[in-house]
């Protein structure tokens, strides 16, 4: 690495954004120079250009990554990120610390809560008083109703008693009237009986009862109206207070705490704290089990900003691995936390019943065993950067300090339950939060300037190393086996091509022999037919000359067509071989491209174009031109048939004048001898032409062989360039990490 980078790394006072990142970017661009040597070899130049384009892609990706780190890194305030699964208690823990440490926005929120609570009378005592007034009015109404009922009963009883007395008095009067003498009757005219006087008094009292009862009931109705009005007023006041609780809820503690939904926290919460003269930041990171499309960027940016990370989990067990295509918690931890210099696990023990805090310590024997496995797995994934595990229980501590909670809410009820069993100080101690608070504000933020520097340097080095490792894995899994498979396909296609060339030569010879044989048979058939007519030797000579000339012309037209048919078949066969090879190459490239895209552990996309290296039209055109060179009918044979000597020999045969059969035999013999000589000459000429043309075809076949190797060479060049890039990044990363350790 250049002197500038080394000096910058050793100088803890420099601005990382202005020195180290530019120096690293300059080194990354040197990656392309590994294959930029000048060459006069055109083929090598093309391969170098392909490799250079690939390395430029890698360098471009690395540049984007480093620029992204520079954009999101923090160089001033030490930053702690709380990271983990959904519903693990990250936000509960941070909310508790915000209250304990007096985080500014939390103090403002709590002040607004208390002010509004006081203005609207929304304390628990205010609500109890309002409910007491409602209850008093209800009791008054109940008393009035009871009194009205009692008065109604009394009135009915009085009416019934008087009615009974009236009936008794009337019966007594009736009985006396029947028993009285005539003198008594006369006396009764001047003086009423006592029974009649009593009856009269009873009826008067009966008449007075309704009026007196109505007066009592009216008084009770007036009391009822007053009580009802008091009840309505008290209820209205109470209902208004309860309705205002929703307004109060906007400022209560716990706003950042999720409700169990995977994507409740979609944006990273950022909170600034001060401890003594040190300022530090806490990040509340969205849960890693949420929708990656929604929260992925937030998580990645938070991890780039953080200088130390707390992995918060509610499970005393190692993180689980995922399935194919679906990374699990362990894979996400490795991807997100692999380049951090300081990672802690916080085991947030779930405690929902205060009785669980009465025993000594938070951990069970099973918890301790599970955490031992968890620590071992984290060390395996993160190495020396894993710092260990911290056990606490966030909920009891939060309930101990969260006194700005809406009355009558579920949280208020839970808080009352915990504070009914322990004091707030006891809950903070037993939950482990008090100890954690002291650790965070003490040793964790001590020497933060150096921690920030080393954390940011380590992230860059890790990024380089990870890309180098991924390139190595990509090379081993994709390009090296791709080159091997392409080579195997090329060898197989080459063997088929060799077989096709050998087969073409044999078929051309067979076709030529067949054509000559047909020529020979046709001439013989026709001349024998002439001989059978018992023609003279002169006529025989003329006919033989004409037949040979005609069949020679027919042969010159027919043979090229037949040979062309074989060449066309050869071309089609070679085309099939080449196209099948191209299809195999395309399928292999698509297969490996798909493999690269679906690798769940990969975040690096390498766009490498390997073509099949085959110019179909050029190859097939060369085959056609090679085929045309095989024959030129006008230059094959010049048939010079020595008819004169043939005829002369026939004339010398005197016997032919006396024996027609003998003459015919001599003519057939002469025809056969001349035909055999001509056919031998044609065969010799054909073989010579084929021998002259085949080297051209074979040369074209060798060119095809070479073209079939083009994808192989390109794939091997890519593999070689990838390996060079891996070594380069390894050296660069090692230099950074060496300086990091200084």
C-alpha cells in the first residue's frame, strides 16, 4: 500500500473521510492495472480487454462499497447499535436507558406528558376522584329510588288498611241496621251511630292519602332529578378525562417499543447521550426478521455507522441457520456484523411475572448451557471481534423507571404489579440494567476516538477481504468448472467434427465411384444395343463416339450435383455440431449465471459476458467455398478415346466379314476395353481432385476446432483474472489489517 495510506492509518488525529478513504480508493483502482500490460497480440489483447472489463466491474463495485462506507461512517461520536430479531426487546432496553440517562428528546417528551397530565387532570388520583363523584351520584340515585319504592309500599299498605277498616265498619253498620228495633230506628234519625261516625272518618282519611302520597313522591322526584344531574355532570367529566387519555398517550413512555409485528420499527431510531464529557449515540435498528425490501437499507446503514454492536436476543440458544434461498439469523449476523470490531450479545431474559425475580440470578441451568453454545457459535462466526455475552431483563427495569404511562392502560397495570412486589431500585438491580448502564457509560465509551478510527478502518479492510473471498468462491464454484465443462464440450464437438470430415471423404469417394459405375453401365448398355443391331464397324465407331460424348456430358452434370449433396449434408452435420455446442455453451453460461444469482450468501454481482466464440456464417461459408474447390467438371478429364486404333483392329479381322457373331463379339470387346480405360482415367482424375480439395476442408475444420476453443480460453482468462484480483485484494486487506493492529 502507498505511503499515504500507511501514514494516514498511523496518524490517529487525521480525518478518516479526507485521508484514508481516498487513499483506499486510489489503491482499488490499481486493481485494473493487473491486466493492463500492452501487447501486440490481437487475440491476447481481446482477452485482456475482457478481463480488464471484468476487473473494472469489480473495482467499480468496491469503489461503490467504500464510498458507501465513507458516506455512512461516523468519525466524531461513538455509536452503539442495538441489533437483533423482532420482539427481542431492543427498543424496550433503549427506552429504559433513555429515561435513566436523561436523553434529551426523552426528557422533552416526559415533560410534555407531565404538563398535559396536570393541565387535563389525568393523574390516577384525578381519575379516581372523578369516578368517586360518579359513584356518589349513583348512590344518591339509588337512595332516592329506594325511598320512592318504600313510600309506594307504605302508601299501598295504608290504603289497604283503611279499605279494610272501612269494610269492617260498613259490615258493623249493616249488622246493627238489621238488628235495631223500630224505636231504635226512630232514634237513629236524630243521632248517628258510632260505627257511622268511624266510617265517615275512615273515608275522609282515605281521600287524604293520595294527595299526601303525591307530595312525598314529588319531593323524591325532585331529589332524583338533582342526583341525576349530578351523575351526568360527574360522568361527563370522567368520560372527558378518559377521552383525553388518548391525547396523553402521544407523550407517554414506550412510544418506540413495538407491538410484536415484524416491521413495527422500519426506520433506525437515533438517540444522543452524554456521560461526563463524552457524547455517544445509540441506534435502535429494525428487526432482522422483517421485510428485507423495507428495512434492509436501514439495517445496512446502521451497521456501517456503528462502532460497536449489541446483538439482542430473547433466546438462550445459538442463532438458527436458514434454508436454501432464505437466510436465517446466523447468516444475517455474519453478513451484517462480520466487519464490526466490537460485538456483544445481550441476552434479554423474558420476565413477565415479578415472582421470577425473587430467586437468585436471572439464568437457569438451561439458559447457561444455551448461552455457552451461543457464545461458541458467535466466536466461530466473528472471531476475535466477538466480546461476549451480557444478561439482563429489560422489561422490569423499564417498568421501574417509566412513570409517564397512561393511567388505566395495560402497561400501567403491569407496572403496578411489579412495583407492588419490588421497589424501583430493587427492579433496576435485579434486572441487571443498573450494571449495564454503568458499563455503557464507563468502559465502553472510554477511548472512543481510537475505537472509532479502528472500527472504520476494519470495515474497509473487511469489505476488501470479503469481496476477495467471494471472488475466490465464485471462481471455484463457477468459472473454473465452467472452463472445464466448456473444454469437455469443445473436445466432444471436435471429435464429432473429425468424424464428419473423415466421413465426408469416404462418402465423396463412394459417390464418385457410384457415378463412374453408372456412367460405365449406361455407355455399355447403349453401345451393346447398337452392336445387337449388327452394325458395321464404321457405324459402331460413330455410335460409340457419340454415346461416350453424351454420357460424358451427363456425368459432368450429374456428378457435381451428387457430390454437392454430400457436401450439403456435411455442412448440415457440422452446423448441427456447432449449433449443439453453442447451445451447450449457452446452457452452461445460463446455468452458472443462475447459480451466481441465487447464491444467498452473495452480495456481489459480477457481470461477465462470455460469448460462444463461434461465427456460424463465417464457418459455414468457408465450408461452402472449400466444397466448391473439390471439383471443376470442365477440368476433370479430357476424354481422348482412340477410336481409330480400335476400328483399325476391327477392320483387320477378316473373319468379321464372314461371321456376324464374331464381329459383334469383337465390337463388345473393343467397347469394354475402351470403356474400362476411360473409367480408370475418370477415377484417377476424381481421386486427384478430391486429394487436392480435402486439405482445404481439413484446414477449415481445424479453424472450427480453434473457434470451438474460444469460449474455453475466455473462461480460463476470466478465472485467471479473478484469481489475480483475489490476490490483489488479499494483499490490500492484509496491509490495512496490519496497520489496524498497530
